[in-house]
């Protein structure tokens, strides 16, 4: 699904079918079917003689790949069209203000790197014609210092919506490498879609077993522990993060939690629901929970969330059985256009 990534582009291997066509070899002497040779003798240059080389020749057709580069914006458009995702309408009135520079005029002063050669030439020509020094027979134009013209710019403030993504993942012993790979792939597509709508996007990562802590992206996808699971520790940390650093008046916040559905106790699940109701939902655009199927997880947590938040547009729930289910899960999360 994901090829190599550069700074702004992603390379996607694209399987192709090679169209049959005639290929002409080097020019031969003689006509068609003429000349020396025996039945079965190899034709064409570069063929090995019998007895040379190692191993046996295969008879299967080779696999041909062509690589194409697309920008992340183009990739997001493809994703949106394929899944029929609605455009996101950012909320909030306070925005990040960035400055955009546009070259809008001409000035008589400026750095030489911005000299406008065409305008400078025209000004020098106009001066020489007006002063009578222009000779059509010998059209030499020599700009003076006062003839020089420079491109001028204007800085305009440009508001941009700010967005925060909080990724939470259960790293207890029941979440294996296969489950983490599903989370990694899905988070890439979630990132791509949201970055298409927000220029100022910040991602923060929380891992938890019985205790939650904030980590960087690399640690998030490569940590495995063997403790129990207490989901409330992660929700409490996320709520503190939002309240302290990312007020809802300024930030469009998205929280994605991935787990196998096991929790320490029913009491902790009730505490989780209380945290989501009182400290998370009032401040986020979307609270999304993805339950990754695991042979060791009970899967109870998504049923508790569904029972409590059924019909709430700010909550998106998805069950992810395997990699094939990522497609539907992305639509579950982003299909509301929040």
C-alpha cells in the first residue's frame, strides 16, 4: 500500500501490462530465411552457447513495475474519491496566522537579485528616446542607475486552521506486531486526509498498558510491553494535554484510539466513559476508537462505548479484523466529515 516516501512525494508501485510489439534486431546480411544455419540454432546477439551459464531457465513471466510519484494532496484526493469522504469543515474562530509574500509591483529601489530586467530596459529606452540620444542605426541601450527597476512585494496575513491529532495505542502484551502494523497503515491514511484539510497539523502520541505516557512517533510504533491494560490512564493524559496545550477555541482536535478491547475492570471502563463525556467530547471534533482484533482480547470495550454513545456524531467506532478491514475503518472514522 505504501511505497518509499520523500519530503513531499510518495512513490506507489503500479503493476502494468506490457503491450506486445515487434522488436527489430541489428541489421543482417541477406534476405529473409537465407544464409547459413541449422534448425534450432539460436538467433540474435548476446545469446549464450549451449553449456554456458548456471541453473535452469524459468518459464514464468516476469513481474513488471512502474513507479509513479504523486503529491500527498493528490493522494488525499484519490482517497476521498474512492471512499466518497465528505470535505471537513474546520470549526473555531481563532486561527493560526501565517504570512504570505506576493510580488505585486515595481519599485525604483531594491536588491540586485530582484532587478526586473525587462522594466529596466524599457525605462532606459524611454529615457534615451526622450533625450534624443537613441540611434536606430546603432540601437545600444545602456541603463543608468535611475533606470533600474525592482520587483516589490507585499506581505499579507493568511489565516490557517490549526489541527491536533492525538494517537493512542494499547501496547499491552495482547497487542502483537500484526495489530501494530494495522495501526501504522491506518494512521498514515488518516494523517494524509487531515493534512489535506489543515495546513497547521500537530500529531502527538500516547501509549498505554496499565500506565500511559507520551512518546514520539518512532517509539509509538515500536514499543511492546507485557503489562495489563488500564485505558483510563490514556484518556486522562489526553484530556490534560488538550486542556493545557490545545484549547478548543483555537484547535480542531481529533483523537484516535486503537486497542484490542480488553480493559482492566468494569469500574475502569465506567471511568473511561465519564472522561470521554466530560473532558474529551466537549473539546474535540472527533473521538474515534478502532478495535483491532486479537486472539487475546475480549473485545468488550467497543460494545460498552457503542451502548453509551450510539447516535453521537462526535464519536466514531470501528472494528478492524485484519488489514483488509482498514479500507472500511477509514470510512467509519472520516465518513462523518467532522
